[in-house]
């Protein structure tokens, strides 16, 4: 069996996606060299799923890390499942493939395994990640998400992306694509913020009913200093219930938070640039949470969202205004 099928889920298009991935979104305070180093540590530790995006500004270093482990014989390209994301300044159909090609050039790879629409709110095309007008207000665009999706389908047909999906979409936005006349490929996954404080149970049930895999980011909470992160929220990994379960199993709170998502049949991303934690976070396949543990963790849900992305809240397609 291929390495990529070990601890993997089969997507609706037939490809396999490892259920645990390394998240790579990082503060600008993290040196780029640390990103390259983290990729190599993760691959050596057993990770085969790497998640990044144009927005993260680190795909060049990630590509270097992946190619280093290919060149030293640790893995082959087909062993690695790499996810990238289309940023909102490339939402217009004529720009979608260009956005992917920019990422591929930085990575020095010929294809990505999964390409996601990063956020359902389009921005004015340009060189800036967050284009602003003279008053400093972010300039939002009006692009039909279905036309963007058609351009994503063309990227799959061209072999530039093996699978395509979405990120940060709510139920209504997913249904808009699923009901699109002439739909060729449905989204294979929806990557969303998900953790015990925001367990997304309604959205998860909907995704399962449509054979769409849900991927959890911020699965360990977040302490990011980015401007769109709510810093007033409680620290997930300090939660007493989570810590009591971790102590019972002689595991870290992070390992329990990750295992929780795996037992809910999500794909989960663990972000760290610390060697010890990268290795610890991969040790989640050799223990099982009890039904009582799962019930206790379900009970922590309080609809706390670390990534509110309020910069886009005045747009009609802002996804977090809906219940789910």
C-alpha cells in the first residue's frame, strides 16, 4: 500500500488524503528558514500531508523542504499530499489558474494534490494581499462563486490540481456550488476552523451527508498575532476538561484535541514549528478516547471563533454570519 494511503481518507473523486496534516500558517515573526526546517522534521516524523496557501507567503520555503526530502530519498513526490489555496485577489475566473501557477512556481512542483478556494469573499485583483482604497478600507469585489468554481474545475482538468475544494464556506455557500447547473466536480473537502470550543457539528453533519470531507484548522486553538484573530478568547489548551482527559491518557492536551477530531472522522491540521511538538502531535494513532471522553469534549462547545475575519464582515458573502 502506498505511504499516502496509510491513515488516509478516500475523497469523493477517488484520491486519498492523509487524515493528519501539518499546518504552516505562521506569524511574520517566524523566520522563513524555520518553515523549511519544520517541513523536513515533519516528513521525517511521518507526516505526509502538508497544508499551506498563497496567503501564507511561505510556499517557496515549503517547496524547498519537500524537495530536500525527495532528493535524500526519504519520500517520493507521490508520497506527499500537498494542499494550497486560491487567495481572494485571484477569484475572478480569468485569474484562478494564474493564482495556482504562481504557487506552483514558488513550490517548484508540477501539481498540487488539493487546491482550495481560501475564502468565499473576493477582493479586488492586484499585487497586494489586502488591496485598500485611499481611505485604507479593504476593497471587496463582486464575483459569482460558481464562476470561480468553474475555473477551479479547469485547473483539475489541466492536471495542475488533483483534487479541488473550498475553505471557510458555510452550508449555504456549499449548496450554491452543489446545485450549480453543469457542475463537473463537487468540492471534495471544506477546510474550516474547528476545535472543542467550536465543534461545527451542524456543518460536519451537512458535509458528511454530501460526501464532503471536513478539515479542521486551528484544531489546537490559536495564539496568532494576526489582526483578524480574536485574542480575547480563552486558551483552548489550558482548558481543565481537556487537561484532565489528557492526564488520564498520559497524553498532551494537543494530542487529545487532535484525536478528538480524528474520532469524529475529520481530517485535522496540527500547526507547530517546534521540533518536539511536531513529533508529539503525530503520536495520535496509538490511543483511543472513550465515549465519555468524547461526550465531555463535545460539551466544551461554546461557538468561540478565533478567526473571525471581520475585515470582510460587510460583504454579502461573509461566511460567518450564518448559523453554519
